[in-house]
């Protein structure tokens, strides 16, 4: 196939170039995190103007396929994980369905005191909960800082292997997460959170708060997830 693009009224040159770059990204010619050729190289390769190249790169940047790095060039973005909030899937399952290797680093697992909101959402008689905080990774990259709170009836989770899926542990005990209530907002990383997620302090993060119910309609746990928007997205 020739590199030359064909000027037609039906397909503007910048869109033809976008399609070529997309194909090269999906076929692995430009792997994730690799640098694509410079504007000058693109102009020579495809016999187009800089205006055409810049328009194509700008559009692909808006689509999240490319990113520009000041003084360094243009790079291919790592594909984002996507979770459909209509489904109750574990992080492990979400990763595996998208060909990504999940990982977990336990921060702490302990008995703790819930705030009033968590106590109300879990319908607790007092403020004591089982709290599990973990960093979740995708192909070794931190993408989420997750804090789950369970009623004391689930205190045996403190002895479980928390490097695996909590939902797999629960299902082994006959408990199935069936539905959830979700709330998404914006949060800015504190110094401690930034260190755990390997981002800059003050970076904007997605905050997903969930209340998950079991197969009997009883509150199972709350989840407070700080998520890197450059690595993870949601479908609602």
C-alpha cells in the first residue's frame, strides 16, 4: 500500500491520515507509550502539509489515542481500562476481560470506625467495620486506591488472601454481589495518595463511591475508589 493519501471531497486528507495512524496503533506498528514520527517526517511520508498533520494529531489526541508531551513529541496512549457500571464485576475480572494483568498491593486490613454515611449505608448498629485498603494495578501500573468497608459479620476476611479478588473470596462463601449504587465525583490527590498512585500531588482523580448489595438485597460493602483518569474510564 502506498503512503500517499488521496485528496477527495468525501474523505478529507486529515481524516485519511487519522485512519492510517489508528491502523498503525492497532496493528502494533506504534505500540503503547511509543513515540510516533515527527510532523516533518509525517509530511514527507504522506505528502501532506503540516496543517493536515497537526489536525490529524489534534483529533487523535482529543480521542485519547495520542498525547503530546511538551518538548519531546507525540506518544501513543496506553489503552484505558473500561468498567461498565451496569455490571457488578471485580477489578480482577474487569482486567482479564480486557487482556490486562491485574495486581494488588495491600495497604491495610483492620477493624476500624466508619463515618456516619458508611454506617447508614451499611445499616450498622454501631460504627465498627472491617476496612480493607489496597492499591490495584494493571500490568504493574497503579490505577486505583480502593478502600472497602464491610460489616463485622465479614471479619473473617481479615484472614483471607487479599491479593486476590474479594468477590471471588465472597463467592466461595456463598455471597454474590448483585447490584450497586454509584456516585462519581472529582478528587485531587493528597501527597500520600499521589505516592501510592504514582501521580503528582494535586492531580485530578476520579472518585467512585459505591454501595454494593448481595443476592438477598442486603448491604454487603461500601467502596471508596480513587482512580487515575488517564488509565481508567467508566461506561454508564
